[in-house]
């Protein structure tokens, strides 16, 4: 629920509002050229963009109306969707990725649960609330059965799909209203492709899944990669891939 208050803005509040609207340049932005990026979170002079966002939103919530989209809480039925800001360092062995991160559940024997843990890790690091699952299928489990039925929006507030049916409707001809082209912290996703193993209908093609996403050495798998830059069917079934190693990709993460 957005706050409504007619109080005049203080000088401090005005500065924060201008920062939010991009009308003045923040110290973080000035230092961007000398900054480092840690898991999608820009850090400069010890101040991260996530810290700045949280401070800004907390400050504005004290009496500014309306809050910018960055600070607006999700409405009923809405969930976030993003691309992980990092890629698997272990190829399609997503269990190995989760193990390398030392996530709860290590060592993982279930690739889907490992992928979910990776998604949750990225969401938690970005300060996103809620539970997240990977858009990922195995030969026996379909991605569409894993993510529920919600209205999904990107981390910038742009709508991706109004429902599960909308997510899978490619008659427009686009499936999505907008591409899933942002990371958990609002940055640009790495590379071009995403592990999905999933057709635009939300189901597995059933021709291999790198030992249910636990192997980087399996040589019998043929599965799909998606492209995060497009709203068309290729968002989830762009490249028919037959390697479980060689290159490393990120994941789509859906609020559940």
C-alpha cells in the first residue's frame, strides 16, 4: 500500500527524491567507473546500490507520496522474476554450483533443488523477499508445474506475464509481454543464454537433462537453452544444446 502524505518535503527528502528520479548523480554513480561488481551488486567506496536503495526507500516511506516503482511493494498475486547475475561455474552440473556456494542442503543430489537454492541465494543477496524457484525442467518434471500461477514482474516493475497461461501463450506471436532481461539487482544478465531444458509450452523435451542437472560430463543429453533478451518463444527454447560442460550459463528465477 503506497503512503499518502501532503507534508512538504524537507531538503534532505528532496535530495533523495532527485536521486530516485535520476535528476542528480549519486556518489555511487560518480564512482561507478572505479567500482567493482560482486554478484550483480555494484559497490563503490563501501556503499552498495542495494544499501542505497534500501536507505532511500526507508527514508521516502516516512512521508513521501507516491513512492518510486523501485520502492513499491508487490501487490497481491504479484511475484518477481529475474536472471541470475552469475553463471554456473560447473556447467550444467547445477548441484555442483550450489555446493560451491556452500548453500543449505550441500552436498546436493537433486539438480532442481540445487537450482532453486541458487535462485534463492541470489534473491537473498539482493534483498528480495519471498521464495524463488528456477525455470527448469528434467526429463520427468516440467518447469510450468514448479512455479505456480502468478503475475510476474521484473525487478524494474515491468510486467513479464499476467499469469501462467499468459507466460505460455505464444500466439501474439510473443510469449512474454517483456523479456526477462534483468538480474536480481536490476543489472544486465551475463551472456546471451540461460539453462532451461524447457519448451515454450512449459514442458521438457525429454531428450536428456545432464543427469537431472547434476553432471557436467554426460554426453547423451540434448536440451534447450533460452535467450533472456527476447519475449518470443526463444526466451526458453532458443538453442538446442548437447553439451553439459564447455560453457556456463545463468538461470531464470521465478517468485513462487
